[in-house]
C-alpha cells in the first residue's frame, strides 16, 4: 500500500522505519476522538463550500460506519499507515475512493493529533475526577462513623496530640479536593481547539473554526497556530496533577500499611483486599496499598519523561512529540486502576477503635493540655511547658501516664491544681476542646463533613 505522503519519494520505506516510526499500536485508542474530529471538520468543509456538500455528507456517513466497525472489532489497523490518523483516512479512501481524499483539506496531522489528545484528555479528566469523588464519599462516610474515635496524632512519627480518626480522614478529603481543582484547571486549559492551525502556519481555506469548536464542545479556539501544534503543556499539566494526586494516595497507602501492621493494629483490611504469602501461612499483606504506593513512582516517571522530551524542541511540530502518548496513556491507565481499588479497600477496612484509643493513651499525647491547664491556673506557658516536661520525665521513670498521678502529686507542683485536672487531660477533652474551625473536636469535624458533603 502506498503511503498517503509517498508522492515525493522514489523508494518505499524500510520495514525497520515503518516499525520504528509507527505509533498505531498505541495511538489506536484515539480512534473515537480522531473520527469525531474528522466528522466535525468534514461538516465544516461542506458548510463553507470548501468541498461539495454531498462529498462532506458521504465522508461523515462513512466515518460513522468506520467508527462502529472499529467498535465491533471488524477493523485491523495497518502498521505501514503509521498512526491512527492515516489509518482512518486510508480506510475512508478505500471505501469511498476519491471523495475520501478530500477530508484532509485545510488540515494537517499536526493540528489533528493535538485535537485528538485534547479531546481524549477532556474525557479522561472527567472520568478520573468522578473516581476521586467516589473516594471522597467513602472517606466522608468513614469519617461520620468515627468522629468520636480517638487516635494518636503524630509528628516525626512520634506521638504528638490526640485526634479523631475522622479528622485524620478529612485531611485526605481536603487533599483530594485540591487534586480535583488541579484537574479542573487542567481541563480549562485543555479545552481549547487547535484545529485550523494546520501544519504550523494555519491554512488559506476559509475555515470556520468557531463552528468546529461548537461541534466538538470546545470552550475556545487557539489564537496562535504555531503554539497550537507545538505545545504539550496540557499533557504535562495533567501528568503533574496526577503525580500530586498519587503522592497523596501514596502517603495514605503508607499509613494504611503501618496501621495494619501487628505493631499498630489500628485497622484491618478486608480479606478481599489483602493477599497471602506463598511460604508463610500466617501472612496477610496489604499489597493493594503497597502497589498504589509503588505505582506513584511510574506516574512521576511519566511526568519526567514528557518534560524531558519537550525541553529543547524548536517550534513547531517535531516527531519527538509522538512520545507524549505512552506516558500519558500509562499514567491515565494506572491512575484509573489505583483509584477504584483503593476506594473499595479503604471503604471495607475495619477500624479498631480500642487499639487507636490505647495508642492515644500512651506517649503523653495529653501533655500539651496539662500545660494549657497550668496556664489557666496562672502559670506562664513557658514555665508550664518546663514543669510538664519534668512531670513527664518522672512518669516515664515510674511507668505511668499523666492521668495516673494523684491530686497530691499535682498539688506539689502547684497549689492551684484541682480535681478538675483529670477531666482537662482526658483524651476526650483534649480532642473536643480543640473546637476552632478546622480543628479535631467532634463539633468542628461534623461541620467540616457537612461542608464537604454539600460540595459533593
Ligand atoms: N503520530 C504523530 C504523533 O503522534 C502524528 C503527527 C505526525 N505529524 C507529522 N508531521 N509527522 O505525533
């Protein structure tokens, strides 16, 4: 089969050239966007009288047929036709002859591929955003059940102050909210029609670009033909937004992994989302969380790959840019695998409230509250901090907690300490006194849940 561009060539391409140059094995997934874009282009060509209306109609009708044939698995793509764009055009021309050859009037593969990628990304951003919302919903439901579940909060992975498990979960709900905002921003900048940019210098035909934009649901048209075919910043933005989102999932995975360790036992993963060992019969491993954590690396890798591919390309199109597809596709595929399984794993895990409470009881997580109590009794905070530090040291020596001290022992520290100290340093009080907006108190957490539910 002659190449669509073979006119100026005396020889056909080497088999190695075809294999190396061809992208059909990975860009065939763009068939729907490619055909939809071509249908809008053909319709516009007919409307503008650039090609006869009957020809435009035959092209559109045949493209619809090709679309359904592809969907029914009836089409085999041709490596020699290089990519999805030329494969579709070749099939079209095989079916309707010379009329099919008119489709590419006023268009280049350079603006065509930019269009296909933008359409594809718009679709996928919607899907991924919905998946993130599903995860947020699961976390909110889990949070609702755990507004009174006290757990230790950590800094430096050392016990710091008590929190509720709900508050911890809501931290991730906030991160995911920003992840969706970033995707939404990416969507806005992706939502610009490049078609009409031609190879690089637009075209002499009187194209109606606004018409095509409306047909294909693009918010704007690009304002510079060179820019429209040259940049892949929208792909890089997507990879960046996905990398950040995966970084959040990876941190969450890491926490789940140690929460379900024997040392913590804060949660237990459902059997359906755990795996065993081929040698150690007792094992129940958090492979799902580990794999999400692990896949984060390859999403970052995709971001780095495309940034590096693009960094010194002169304007306008260069074939290097065909290398945008695999990293973008791989990142999207993997994110779409991670999110639903992570959501179901998180939604089905059993929360061990007693273990969390026990964990919060150790490690003097109420020490700040004891210092605050002394402040209320008239001692300066810096002095109170030092006094409590000494009490903590004494308690460590005795192997007891602050709540195990007697009132007399407290009176020896300060005459002003009274019986109410025990309530003040109870874990419930430590959490629920922190009732500023954004704090872990039950009331504040319930408000945060309500705000987030309204957003979803
Ligand atoms: N398959 C190419 C890509 O993915 C399409 C654009 C090719 N354009 C060209 N002038 N060779 O980038």
